[in-house]
C-alpha cells in the first residue's frame, strides 16, 4: 500500500506541474521551435502510456530508495538524475535523428525534465512519509 500511495502522490505532482508547463508556460516555445512537428491534436493514449510508465520509474528509482532509508535529498537527487537521463535520451535522440528538432528545446526540455522529476520524487516521498507515519 505504501508504494501505491507513493505512486499516486508522485503522479499528482508530476501531472499538475507538467500540465502547467506544457499547457501554458512552454507552449509558445514548443510552437516556435518545433511547430511543424507538432500534431494538431495530441495523442492521448501515448501520453497516458508515458505518464504511467515514467511515474512508475520515478517511484522505483527515486521514491523507493528514499523511503527505504534515505531522506528527501535522496528522492531529489535520484529523481533529478532519473529525469535528466530519461529526458536527455529522448531529446538527444530527437536532435540526432529528426530534421527540424531544436537544440534550444533540447536544452530547455532536459532542464525541465530534471527539475520536474526531482520535484515530483520529493513530493511523492514527503506525502508518503506524512500519510504513513514512517
């Protein structure tokens, strides 16, 4: 039950922050940098698949180690590293293989993924600790 709670808390934070980022803050940047590559309507099933899998990874690789004897700093460090490596893999692969992929967006997206994942991991860890009393 602890890890279900960790998943839900991590997911709420991740989804809320990513919604604000993608829907409002970075939307003009995405349109400017890679506008011709964007779908008119996003693929919801692919987005849901990403979020389900990625958040499981955050819990496994960042939140769980912090709950098993670490601190919020463990969650932050492991979460940020997980986000950095995952987002860098995606962005650098796109930069290497897609015509029109933006170097600017690559840097911004990697920074965002690092921050977002670290923050969501800390929130998942903190909420789980607070609600389970551990």
